[in-house]
C-alpha cells in the first residue's frame, strides 16, 4: 500500500485542519493511506504517528488549530535527531511526507530531502505571509480579518474618548498584517518592521491632526517594528527558542503620551490573530494547496512547495521559498501614504 505522511510544524494558524482534510480525501482517492505525524518534526523523531482516515478528518474543515498538534520549529535539527527522523521515515514505509509549515519547518524538510533522501512536498502556512515564491500563505487572511475587526472596535472607543490607541499586531520581521489590517480598518498610522519609526515625526503628525480637529488617532504597529534611538524590540523568549516581541506597542504608546500629552492606550492583539475558525478564503486556499500537494507526491515532484501565483495553484522549489523573507509589497506603502495622518 502506498503511504503519505503529513505533519504541521511551527506556529499554528487557521486552515491547518482544512489542509489535513484535503490531503486525506485526495490521497484516499489516489489509493494512498495517510499517516499523521504528531507535533511537527518531533513526531517523526519520536515515532509519534497515527493513521488519518475519513472518520478522523471529518468535521474539521472549519476548526482552528491542528488536530496533529505542532511544535515551534528550530532552524536545524541535531545530527542525532536527523538520524532518528530518517530511520523512522524509512521504517514507516512512507513514500513521502507533506510538510505544512513556515520557513523553519520547510527548511528542515528541504535539508532532509537533499541530504537524506526523505521525499518532501511543502505547503506554505504563515499568518505573517512572509514566505517567498508564493503570493499567499494560508492563515494570513484570517489574521487580517481578526485584526481588522479589532481595529474597528478600537476605532469607536478611541473617537469617543479623544484618545490615541496603539494597536500591536503580529509580524516579527514583516508588516503584512499591520499594513493590510491597517488599510482595511482605516488606521491613521501604520508602522512596520520594513521602515524604522522616527518617533518625533510621528508625534508632530499626531499633534497636527489634533490641530485640525481630529482628536483621536489609531496607530497600528507590527510587533517587530524598530523605533529609531530605542532598544531593538525583539528578544529571545526565556522558555523555548522563539524570538518574541519586546512590547513595541507599549514603548510607542508611552513615548507618544510623554511627547504629546495626549491620553494614549495600547492594545496588543497577540495570539487572538492565530486562533479560531478560518475565513472562507483560507479554507479554499488550504484545500487547493492540500489537493495539489498530493498530486505532486503522485508525480514524484519532491523538494517542491505548492504555491499561489496569480491566483493559480503552482509549485516552486522549497529552497526558493525560504531563501529570503517576502517584505511588504511597495505598492501598499503608496496606499498607506495616501491615507496616512489625514
Ligand atoms: O510566525 C507566526 C507568529 O505568530 C509571529 O507572527 C509571532 O511573532 C510568533 O509567531 C509568536 O510566536 P509564539 O506563539 O511562540 O509566541
């Protein structure tokens, strides 16, 4: 019997279960059995796997998170981990593994493919939308919608109280969520990691708005934004290897209050952006990705990642997706400029 493995690695996001469901349905139609590998690459190393069939994957299309569990991936595995993973892969009888993840998950998969003969097909997920070689990584649309709804809610309270509200959204290295949710929510200022912030310039602009009678401002900021002259806002978390935000929203809010004298509040949206049910768009894209991933396995196109290019499902080499992060589209900055500080 032909066998496909599937794992979900790195940060979770809405749409993971839709991919799992799509892979199982398509694979069964093609005569494969599907093995679910638990908790990302850890499951392969620890031989923690289970069979996925129609029953297990029924009713999960709209469920957030991942029924397989995940683990935040490190960029590389140790030699002992690699050996264990390869041994378990060979023993399992799997023809290939579909690795659903972001940069680190895909990097490990690609290394296992190139150096150890593990057949890998990648599927891009990331609420940050920062993978290259694909116009879109699923999970992003849901995150943008959640953040937009929060901005709408904060808008009304900011206006009523004549306050500045700083809204910190996710995005350690790129500002995709900030810029898209900021545009959709009508933010007055959008601050992203791609462009360091001049805090004095920002405060002057906020004061100008006040002079024009706009007594409130909504400022959306990505967690990885750098404020010129102040400490870098990222640090390693104490537990685990992840880099996390050092409260850039709070830093900016404090500086604004101090420099303008206007009452300022901060709202950190955090993991709310990653949880819950996927939007219709994320369900559709993840379903299309899952079906294509099985087709690539069937055709023996390993070392490849499914991708969305000009609204068509294509595939590219995994190495091209992970070599460089996809920064925010310059066109979007032009849009932001039109509305900024008005
Ligand atoms: O990579 C996805 C992401 O949600 C980032 O936007 C965020 O910086 C990070 O993960 C948060 O990671 P953790 O769940 O470890 O706090």
